C-alpha cells in the first residue's frame, strides 16, 4: 500500500505529520496486534498494517490527525491563548477534548472500537507509553489519543472482516 498516486493531499499530509511526530504506521500496527492477538492468533503484522492503512485513508481520520497534531504543536510553542495553553501543555486529565476528538476515529468502524479504545488507553502499550513520556518537553496531548483510536478502529475493522468471511 502507501501508493502515493491513490492518496490525496490530505492523506499524504496526515501521514507526514504522524511521521514528524515520531509515529510510524508500523508502531500503530503493533498496537493492533496487541489488541487482536488474543482473539486472532493467526493475525500478522502485515494484516495489521493493511487495516491501519485503510483507517488512514478515511477523511474524518485525517481531519482528526491534522487538527490534533496542530494543537499539540501550537501548545509546544506556547502559541495558544490561556487557559487552553496551560491545559493542553500539561495534558490536564480533566480536559477531555482530546478523548472526544479521538472518538470521531473510533466511530468509523462501529461500536466495538469503543471497547478497544478504552482498553488500549488504560494499558498504554508500545508507542503510547513513549508518547505519554513528557520528559523531553514534547506535547502529545492529542496525539496519544489519536494513535490509540486509529489502532482501535483498525482492530475493529479487522474483527468485522474476519466475522464476514467465517461461516
Ligand atoms: Mg491525551
């Protein structure tokens, strides 16, 4: 996949922003594997990559990526107005809009995405632990939820597809 000819500008930029913020498609695919290996032991990282790429091709997902990362970057630069600047920069757990924005991604493949998202948000495996480590001064208040939500949506997509091909 990742054939640039079939990808519109919005998708290309969304993928580029994720990369710039240290998130590779493979990192998200590993989260999908983490969510699904218990239920689908045969599932490979390749399968997970395929599902993540499908999720990234959705416009509402690209919009959430672009909006969330933009806010993280502006907070990092201290360019937001108060009280938003401090709230986002310190990743205030009572803020909640980062999680709400992530729901627009989780919704794409139906309600089992909610369960996956809640679970992975609590466990914070792999790249999510890295994004939540604030020691380097980076702000990933929106990005961690977006990445978890993409993984949750990709896991839901896979579960739906498997359910459809099995008798
Ligand atoms: Mg967050």
